[in-house]
């Protein structure tokens, strides 16, 4: 208990030290993490035990989406579409004007969408489908099942650009936890019997990335996650109006990992959710991308499969400008939808009626400096709030870049909240004796930076 309290205190100190002025905390983040760590979200249970907490989480997500966008809601009240999808599935229509900031759409576009998968994808302007499964099919209850378009014998998805980018499932992240939360040097075993989906990316999508994709089975977890994120960012920022679908088998582990990283990366560039502060974007992605889409945090924690923790700790690996989308920034807007559409009407929409995504620049930037302290620790110094104006390349660089500062703020806020609610699970002491207790493990595992080496 003393070690856990010390870890929480160190995390709080690290969070405070990351900013000269204390950043406002999202008031509901602690309640969200406590609820998340106790139970898995199910759409049909929204009004049952703990329903009021879930409703507050859902309402807060809609409020945060409404800060920057007018949106429609696809109803999934009783899990009609999917039992572990949100009861209110958000479809962003277009970036809102100042007059629309205080209101958000509540138009019901669909009643049911099962059986209309391809037509729905076309309506949403999806062109690229990225499949994260390491297998073509899974065996569940003695039956072969799949959610992968790449094994459709009828070739019904031939009009889409399919990418097979196999990525380890949640089970692999027990090894991450057992290695004291160190992803460097951790390589997935691609020779396992069930792994039969090779990496497959059309050549025309890889030319500009300067990545040797033939070596993907040699990459450690850091390299693999970084390279896949670069690929997804390049698709999001391609020069057309096409959308991107990212999925695995269930949509509650690997899928939220990459969706969350995409959302935070684009936010850090000032291209999306421009009104949200670090604590607010953290709340939104934890609540919507993870909790409301059914990530089984309780189960994952009990097994040590800490993919959720990995996601936000991984932010330290994507702070550089090579992950920035500003070089290919595009400004696009979605036309408003007619709220009276029926499902049949939507399925018959012509190509010209479909929309695209939208982006705007940031309103402010944070400039933060760091100086090396004792081995393994850093000292955060002055933080200044300065106007950024239009996002030019020069305006986004300082001692540290604004992108790096923003992602560090999110990571610090997550570590502080996570350590004080969920906490890291203890691992067996390493043979070398390098990890001498929970506190030291926490400091090393998450790269916590205190005010000085004595603070830890």
C-alpha cells in the first residue's frame, strides 16, 4: 500500500511538473476509469446497475463531440447493431460554426444496418479497409468465424482497397506487462500455427513512406505500431475524399488502440477537436473509443493484457514531426444530412451525395522546455501559453514542438489518473534485481519524469 500511495504521489508530481501552470483536470476522468476498471460496457445494460454513471459518460462524450462538430446519432439503444458498440454511435456531419457550437445534431439516420454493410460503407465514403487480424479466420465454439473482408469468396469488397496489416492481439500485451511495461525489443512470434494472414498493402500506398515492409516480422512492438500509424495517417491525409475503416475481429482492443492514436495525433496537430484541452481529449478518447465500444478492461487487467495502458504510454513514441499530418493538411467539409432519411433511402444514395471529413487549425499552442536531470529523470521548466494563429510549419516548432507538448500533456494526465484509480499490476522481480518494488517499476515502466531524481 505504501508503494502504491508513493506511485500515485509521484504521478501527481510528474503531472504537475509537466506544466508551469497546473492544467485543469477533466472532472469525470476518475469516475470513468473506476467504472471502466470494474465492468465492461454493454449497450443493453445502460439503464441497469451503474446506468446513471454510464449516462453521464455518454452525455459527456456527446458534449465534447459537439464542441467542434455537428453530428448525427445512429441509435443502438439495446445493442441492435452491436452489443458492445455505444448506445449513441456518433456520425460527424461537418465542422460547426460558432453559432452551432452549443448545439449538436440528434438525427436518427438508421434504425438497423445489419445486412447492409457494403452499402453503409459506400454511404460513409469508405474506400480503404485496414484489417488488423493476424489470422484469416478464427475458431469460436468450434466454428470458423471472421470479420475480415479479405476472405470473402464472392469478392463483394472488390471495389474497396483492402489492406492486411496483421497486429498482435491483446494476449501479446501480457508480455509487455511482464517485461516491466517495456515495448522496446518485444517482437511477436509470427510462426505460431494460427497466424496465417500475411501483410498485404498495395504498392501505390507505400511509396511515400520510406518503410521496408518486407521486414515487418522483425519489428519490435514500438516499430510496428509506429509504422502502422504512419500508414494510417497517410491514408487519412490522402488527396481524395475517401474514408478509412480500421478493424480487427471484435473492435475493442487493437481497433481502439489505433483509432485512439489517430485521434490524438491529429488533435495534437490542431486538425481535429480544436476546442478540446488535453484533459478533455483524453476523456473523450478513453470514454468513446475504449469504454463505450466495449473494451473489457476488467478482463484484460485480470490477465495482465494491458493494451489499454500501452496505448497512452505509447504517446511518447509519436511526438516527432514525422508523425505530423500538417504537411498534407487538407480542409474539407461534410454536407449536412437530411434527418428524414430511411435506411432504404440511404442505401440508394448516389456517389455524389456522399461526404468527407473536415479539419481546422489550432487556436493556441503550449511551449514547454525540458532539461536533463539525474539519470532516468528530467526536470520540466517554464510553460507558456502563446497564440498560434494559422498552423504554418514554423509556428509549430519551439524548444519542444507544440505537437510534442500537447501529447506529453495527455500522457501525463493519463498516468496521473490511471495510477490513482486503476494502478499498475505488480510483476515478478527481475533476475538482475533491477526493479526493486512497485514504485521503481512504475517510474521505469511509464518513463515518469519527476521534478528531480529525489522526487521519486
